């Protein structure tokens, strides 16, 4: 298949497929006699894997590490499972950080009267951020 066909089939842009190739996430395909790259079904499957891994929150660097595990003799599903567990730990940490931010913002909102001058608004005023047009 040509790159446009592959991109359409997987739901990516041609530029994305080329980028993944440049980043070493997929192998460079062979060329036909006309000089066009010919992508195999293996590359298509690999692109589906990359797309799914991205949806699961893996970065391209992490995806490259997962792909590299396939080429190491003796590596089992256990190592891949551990990578996934590490990803879950990172996600849980981010969730905790976002929950703290949410709680801090909710606390500021609850202390805000919702009316009056901005300099008395706990969301802006007490943090020392000057409000244009208002005196201190």
C-alpha cells in the first residue's frame, strides 16, 4: 500500500505516518519499481498499535520503549505489564495533582463573594496580582 492508503486506513495523516517513520517508531518501507514506498500490513498493524497506545496515554518515547522490548530476546509479557503498571502509577499521580488543583480552586471560589471590587476577590486580589484600573 502507498502512504496515503495506509494513513486513511489507520485514521492518521500522511504527515503523521512520515513523522513516526522519522522517529523510528515504524520501519522504513521498501520501494516499488516506481520509487513509491510500499507499506506492508505489518506496518499498518504497528500504526494501529501506536494509535491505541497514544489513546491510552503513552508518549511516543514510551511507545518506542515498548516496541523495543519486542526485539530483546527473552523479554516476556511480564516486562510489558510492568511498563503498563508504571504508566498507571504516573496517571494516578497526575490525577492526584489535578485533584489538589481542583480543591485549591474550589476553596478560592467558595471564599469569593462573587461581587464587588476585584481587589477584594480572593481569586485575584490576595495573590498580589495588580488589577488594572483599581487602586491598592
